[in-house]
């Protein structure tokens, strides 16, 4: 019986964790937009002193409404996002590196049949060596911004501009 090839390449756990964190951020970020809009609206009202025009009970009701709405928006954002699995992180790294043949997945595989056949073991070891070499060239990418896809008319710029005007005025 021939020995199986064990590559020198060890799966980069920290890279996979970073890729999973990037995927999580990409899933969470669009869901945090409502909380950002609420925070911006509160800043605009507070900085323009529009809340001071309300009676005391109205001022309190507005502040309470903002707090409840913000808490609800954050809870909605966090509750609706699932954590990416380690396989998702590996796949993200492979795709970002331009590999379609999944070298990290191949390195985790075991030879299913033919492990007693020296030619099959040699072929398997050559495949694993190629995958280990490919895996040594893996790279990470930054999280992709998705706001442009969600806000094609860039209405977010109006919110940012309004906050800047309220802070400056």
C-alpha cells in the first residue's frame, strides 16, 4: 500500500476567518442602512434645533420614537443576517484569487478509490501537489460595497449633504 500525499500547505485559518468576516459585513451593511438614515434624520433635526419647536411632551415623544425606531432597525439588521460558513470563506478566497477549480476544497479531499493502486496514488498525489501550489497563491479581497447597487440614483448623497449642512449651520 502506497502512502498518501500530505502537502506542506496548511489551510490559512486566519484568511478564511477574514473572508468570512468580509462576507458577514457584506450581508450586514445593506441592512444597517435604515439605522443610518434614522441616525442622520435625528442629527439633522437636532442640529437645526427643529425639535425645540415642539412642546415638551412632543420633544420627548420624538426622542422616544427615534430610540425605539433605531433599536428596531439595528435588531432587524442583526437578526436577519446569517453567519457565513467556513466553506463560504474558502470559496470567497478561491474566487477572489481567480481559481475555479477549488484548490482548498481539493486539499481537504481524500482519495476515495484506487488507494491500493500505485498509479492512482501517484496521480492523486500529483493532483494534490498542484492544488497545494495553487493554494499558496491565494489572496484576500476587501468587502465589496453594495450601496451603489441598492441606491442606483445615489440618494444617500442627499442624506450626507443634509447632515453636513445641519452640522455646519
